[in-house]
């Protein structure tokens, strides 16, 4: 089993910043990639940013230039630096990991952007 523990969510004003962290633990033999998804009320879960084990990056168009995903292989942790936050970024953010051929999800962390 693989466990994903997320942290860093919270309430921030428009234009502010937050950094999310996701630490993987458990039976990790080969992490192929990790990423962040988000789900706003009444909407489908969507990709925010992802990073593969080879360092390839993928961002949603809506966050390009504002969000940055990085990974620490030694710590099995992925980070999402979110700058210039907008009210439409409000959602529950979920960490996802692909380990060998299986997919794991974190429990989610709430990000609220409001004045």
C-alpha cells in the first residue's frame, strides 16, 4: 500500500500564495509520476499540474505562469507552489501518485481564495 499525506491548504486572499506538499510513503518501489488535481463544488476533478519520474512537467492552461510543481525524489514528496491565486482556484486539491501500474490518491486539502 501507498499512503499520500497532503498539507498546506488554507484560506488566502486573491493575489496571495500557498504551497502544497504531498509526501508518499509505504510500499514504494517505482513512482512513475505524481501530480495535483482539484475539484470545485459541482465540477469534475481536473488536472492542475503533474511531474514524471524523468522530470517531464504538465500544467493546466489556467495555472500556467502562476503555479509551479517540483519534486524531491529522496523525500518522495511533490510540492505545488501557487502564486497570484484567484477566487476560481478555490477547490479541494488532491495529490495523485502512479506507482508501478497503480494509482493512489490523497485525502485532499481545501484551498479557498477569498477576500
